[in-house]
């Protein structure tokens, strides 16, 4: 199939305002081919692109998807993309002219549908202009280079879900700031960051008198999650080792799932509050006089961030903490700047993964805001992995020494309480060889790759059973894909499990295929229970294992390579026996909660028992 319709009747009917000299590779919705019909063969790179697109499409809520490929593709790949469920159009063109974009913006893309495209050049940018002008419901940018998972970037603009109604220029700046072209990205960050740099954070005086004040942690929520668990362990550890008043303030209301860790924190004597409850008792009057306008001017494109900064500034001016330790990117910036305004003498910014460039919550203001905060001597930046620290340093153009590394700490003295209701580990039969994982069934965990690995393993070891503990938006997609691969009988999706410690003893090998990670707790937990961890070589995953002894890291997206790494453990009873003692020893040496708290006390410049 050539797929090139050129200036056909179909092209003119779909794009009535487009000049005839534009050549589009396009097709109407097609029915899926008869099973007897042989599908066109794809080379490895094309198959990776197809799989990546299929993953993105499966995550979309909208019923119709338009694919825009800003570059040439083979007829085979074009045909396979047409066959994807929910794809109503596939368009392939290098770069339209400016006049053509203006015509397209007024007609062709006025579709309330999702649209996916990939490109790292100005061809993709021009298509983005056309789509943004049309008011498309959603845009997802997917990298054209699939072999290295780190290079795959996803950017979403969800028109009706964006908090503020951004102007076209703001939306374009957000898009440019996610560009794979470093020069384009830096330009957008500098445009957004110019007013932030004029804020002159160094001009705010540090209040050394409050050096003996309380310790305040700032977070998004206390919901079930690895970062929130580390926050809980840190706050409890610091509280028990000092005589300081310790509290946690959350941006989100502490209701429902957002309170997961709240009860145990309160039982430890830690005050837990949310923004709503704090605002009810704070004086919103003249304490911020003179700061309000300068903050609003610096972050004029992000009015909700302005309100959050002013909230934290008011809270810290009222309570006079000695230490403010923020957790994750948005709280880091909002609470960090608020603490600078309030003169807090020790400010700690806790980065828990790779830089926000890898995530959908990224905002262009983050680059300049982090850089301005990093200039201040009272600010310390932390990360929980060497890979994460290096990634932040590269992104922010900072020396690596500016970011301190404190690995996660795990406490196994309790019952291993996890984040979710029990779905029953009864699916795991005693004596069964089990390869499993723990986490959300979501795109960032690359569940399709995980299933492909399972399929490869079963060809050599049909006695293996596969288990996924967790739930998420791609559960139905995983079930369908497992059925297509013919491995459904060998797969158990446990759903949400309240006590994950009941799952580990039944597992033979742990398999983590994430697209992006910081320092994954689950890999550490697996080894604590004597289970070897085979992990994707992304982020700080490799830092959690003793390579070839307690686990293995695998680069790239080749399911065969992952399968071979898993089979090396499954086929070696001696290796499985050794890790029963070596795994817990590694965790105790590198990832104990005592080690983490001692390092954190060092950053705070506190000694045990001090007030």
C-alpha cells in the first residue's frame, strides 16, 4: 500500500482550505484487515514506534485519534498505524508553509479529538502551531527515537483540563520548553524565566534569630506513594531524634486517599495540616505587603503558583520555622520561594526522581525558579539517586556537587504496610515459580514491554507464572494484550494489595520495566525479601542492586535481553539461594532508614537530641 493520496478528492474534502500544492499522506478510518491477510513487515525501529504509539493511544480517553507524522514513514508503518483502534486519520508530511498553517488552523484540525505527532525539529513545531490554533482537545508529543527510553518524551496539553486558560503564546512556550532540541528548549525557558530572575531572591534577608524554630515539611499530599512514604519515614525519624516541633503541610486537602500516611504521623506526634485548614487561621493581611506584586509579576503566567507561594510565605512568616524541607518539584519551588521571602535560615528542596522534563507536570518556569533558588547559600538541593542528581544538574546547568544525594531508607520493623486495599495474594500458589512486579499499571511502567518479556520467558520456561500487584489506567489494555499474546493463563493481576509484604515471599524474580524512575523502593524491597531484581537501566534503578549478584539492569527495550536476564536467575538455584542472604545485607548496608535519617540530620546541621 502506498498510502499517498496526494491532492485527491478525499484530501480536498477533509482540508477544504488547504492549497492544492500540499501533498498529504492520509486515509479515512479503515476496518481492521482479515486475519488471514498478512500484515506488512516492520523493521525493529518501526516496530518500536508502532508499539510506542499504541501505548499512547491506549491511554487516551477520547474516542478518536488523529496521528500527525512530521516526517517520512514507510508504507508498511503507515498501513499498520491506520489499523490502530480509534485512529480516524493518519497524516504524514514534513513541514507545511506558514500560509498553509493558517489555512489549516481555521478548518482541518477543528476536531475535538486527540492528536499524536513526533518530531524534534521545526517541522513538528509548525504542525503544533496549526493544531494549537485549532483548539484541539489534546496533543501528545512522542519522540521519534524509541531505542533509548530516556529519549522518549511525552507532552500533553489537555485544553479543557488546563488549570488556567493559557494564551496561544503560553501554550507554545510550554511546548517549546519540552523540545528535544536543547537550543529551542533553553530559549523557551529563558523567555519564561526572565521575570523570575528579576525577582532577586538574594535581596530577602535571612532571619538567623529563628534558627531554633520548628521544622516544617511541605508536600503535595500524604497519599499512597513511594515519595510520600519516604517523607513519612523522614519526618518520624527527625521527630524522634530531636526535640523540635515537626509538622507537615500539604497542598491538597487531607481527605480520602490523600490521608494514607496521616494517621501514623499524627500517632508519632507530628502535626499534619492541609492548605485549607492553615489558611483559616492565618492572617492574610499586611504581613505580605510589598511582596505580593513582585511575585505576581515574576510568575504572571502561573497565577495558581503565585497563590501557593504567597500561602507558604504567609505561613512561614507567621510560624518562623528554622528548617523548611519541601518534597517534589512544585512544592520545592512554591515552598522554597515562600521560605526565602520569610527569611527561613535553612531551606531543603527534595527532588525524588529525574528532572521534571521527563514528566507531564513539567512547567517552563521550573528551570529558572530552581536556578534562582540554587544561587542562595541557605538552600540545599537533595536527590535520592546519583542518576537523578546528575539529570537535574545537567538540566539546570549546575555543578553536580550542588546537589547532595541521600538514598531512600526503608523500615521493615513494621508490617510492611502498603498503599492499597487487599485483592488477595491467594492467586499465588505455593511452590510456583513466579516472576512479578509491583506498581501502577500505567504507561510509565511500560506494561506492554513487561508482557512481551513474559511471552519470551514462557517459550523456554512454561512453568513460570507472572504476577502484577497494583492497578491503574492500563489494566484493561494489559488484559487484552495478554490475550493477544496467548499468555493470559500464566498471568495474575492482583489489583491493589494492602500489605505488599505478603506478596514478596511468593515471588521468585522481580521484574521492573519502567520508562523513567528515580530510586525505586520496590526494587530495594524485593532484595530485602531475598528476591533478585531485574530492572530497566533508567534513572537510579541500577543503583539499587549489586549487578549480577542481587539483580541485573538491562538497557534499551529489547524483550529478549530482559528475558535472558530473568532466566539467568530462574535457571540458577545457586544464585537464588545466595540472594536470600546477600539481598537483605545489601539493603541494610545501603538503604536503612537509620542511614537516611543520619544523612538528613547532617544536611539540617542538627545533632541527635538537640532542640
